C-alpha cells in the first residue's frame, strides 16, 4: 500500500468521527428545543387549569352568596312546621336551623330546625358579637362560618335597627356548609364554562376536567363525578366561608385541543435512533476502511507471493533451456532430464496462471460451469496421474483409493482444478517422502471426495478461516513455503457453484483431510473418457 494511504484513511475516519459529533450536537439541540417547547406547552396547560380553578371559585362564591341571600329574604310561605329531628329521613348535612335573636336580652325565640344546645348557644353568642361590629359598617345582612361539633356551619342573618342606629334584633338561619354548598358546586360544573369555549366548544366540563373542593383542612367538601389524575393541575385558595381550596385537574386528552398545534411529542426516540444509526454507519465505514486496508495489504502480499512463485519455475525453465541451447548436456539422459524439468515447470506455471484467472473470475462473478452426470473415478485417477510428476519432484507418492464408481453432477474441468489444488496443498505442507491418499465414497444421495496428507494438520480454530482468500496460517506465513492464499478459496467457490460443500478435518493417520461433497446423480454418464493430456486449466494453491 502506498505510504499516503494510511494518512488518507485516518483523515477519512476523522471526518466520519466529526460528523458523528456534529450529529450528536444537532440531536442535543433538537431535543433541548423540543423539551423547552413541551415545557412551555405544559405551563400553558397548567395556566388553563389555574384559570378554570379561578372561574370555579368566582362562580361558586357568587352562587353560595346568592343562595344564602335568597333564602334569607324570600317571603314567608306560611307557618313553619317544626321538624322531627329524630326522623331517619332528616339529612344532618342539609337541614337548616332558623332563629331570631333579641340582641338586647340575647333571648332566642321563634326557632325551627335541628341543632344541638351547643350550636344554639354558639349561634347566640357569635351572632351577637358579629352584629356589634356590623352596626359600625351599617350592614343590613351578613354571613359567617364557624366550626362546631366537627362540622363547618354557615350562618346568614339580617339585622333590625333601633331609631338611634343600634341593632336590636337578628334573624336568619344556620346550615352545615357541606350540604348547603354541594348543589351550588354541582350547578357550576354543569352550567358554567370553566375553559374558553373558543377552544373546547360546548364539551361538558366533566369531559374536560375534574374539580375537588376542600375546607382548607383537607376535608373534602365536593368532588366532581369525573376524577382525573393529570400533570396539568392547579389550585386556588380563597379565604371565603372559613377558607376553601379549589383544585382543578385537566384531562390529558384535552391537551391537544387547548394548545394550538397539539402538545409537542417527544423526539428523543427518533433522535436517539438517528444518532445510533449514524454511529452504526460510522462503525460500518471504519470496518470497511479497515477491511480495505487489510485487503490492500493482502493483495500486495499476494502480488509479491505470485511474483516469487512465477520467478522460481521461470528461472528453472530459462536455466535448462539455455543449457540445451548452448549444448552443455553430456548425454541423451541429461537432455531428457532437462526437457522433463522444463515440462514440469511449464505445467506449474500454467496451473498457477489458470488458478489466478479462476480466482479473478470468481471475484467478478463471471465463472460459468456446465455440470453433467459424470463417472468420477476415471476423472479422479486422471487428475492424480497428471499431478504425479509434480509430486515426484518432492519425492511424494500419491495413491487413489476409490471404492467403486459414483456418478455426480459436476463440471469435469472444474473438478480437476479443485483436486489439483488440494493435491498441491498436500504436497506443499506435508513432509518430503510422504504418501498422499485420495479417496471417494457415496454417502446417501451425495458423493464425497477427500485428500489426506501426513503433514502437521490444520488447527481446529483455523479450519473455517483457511477457505478465505489471501489467508495463510501464521506458522506458514513466515516459512519458506511459497503460497498465494487463493487455492482453497477457488476450491470453495467451485464447490458452492456445484451446490456442494467442503470442510477440513483430521486425517485418520494424522495430518489434514480436506473433504469435498458433491450432489449425486441417478442419470447415466456421457460416453467419453478423459483425454490422456487434457488442457491444463488448474493451479495448485496454497492452503492458507
């Protein structure tokens, strides 16, 4: 690889990393803006809830005062009938106690209703004390709230004055505040719009919000029929009728109607997804850059290895050709030996070139095969015989142990190339003087071929990696054994094109066994024998 390539790769990785940082900053800014927008919308909704609470308080206050005044000054409808306080039908929360007090003697007369003696004494003393302050303000009527016997009482009374301006009598009624105010609260919820009609139209309040009124001491005076648990809640506290708290909660589904454009949705999942996608793309880009760098290095090593493998047989061919041209041979036996070596090295060069071409076609996916029913035994023996001269140069014996004959759907030339590659591997990585065995057997509907050597074998952890292009074992990469690292890759590609598979296992006598499995065929093979000298279309590869 050129020395500038690592710098270019580093610069590209730096740019990708900066793009990831930039994306993260944009995602943070977008999320921060969305969060601020949502916070503003939520404040607006709480403001609407506060507005509704204030509206409810205003209408409830006016309603209670109006009801008390109407009851206080309405014309008498005849003689009042005493109430049987012991009756089971009497509701202690709604029954009124009517009274008239002579403020000069504090005598109570013309009373009607259900009230205990303690409540009557409290009314007499409280009304008398309050009337004394009312005379200074010239009130015609007044109301007050007090708590007695665990109840909060609402008292409404009117004053009668002497000619000199002194209040001399007070007449009115007392009623438990809870029972008196509940119908008013219900009427406000049903009749008065608590939210802007321009936004919610004529939708009933019960479908928009819920209301809870307490007496300031966490005792509930009123609760609307619909109750919502919502983050859009507001409270309004008023010092009326002894103190009241009004709590309004908006229904969450109403938020989109009250906020123009709807409540902003969280963009965090989408932003995190985009950020994650950008990070994943960065990782993939870095991976492929690293892979490209590694492939470039492997290609450089491949070119160096191929050059070395080409140079050795070319040097042999040139040396013996020059010997023959210069007439330096001393006998016919030496001449024959020189021609034999030239032939062997030419075959090796042809195999090497054809293997490189086949690998190139596989890389470009332009390889074409023509499988047909083929009797494998004869073709396997032919490949073994063709390789025998190359094996003899390393003093290696090749034996074929073929159990019967099997028919498989194969392209004969492709099968021959795969077998020659496996035989070349076995010779290269096995010891000198070893015996390489080629076997064949039918397994069900498929046919298996294998090549056993007596070398050191292939570690189990590397048995999948050896099929990858440009891959060599660490122990072989630094050895004197020449190899390009594409031989087994070519074998695998050819087997896959046949619909077969291949793997490595341990040979029975030690060393490595490379197994090829091909689809069998029930059709009869074509009637032709392999040529005695078929065209050399193969190359013996390195194992790794």
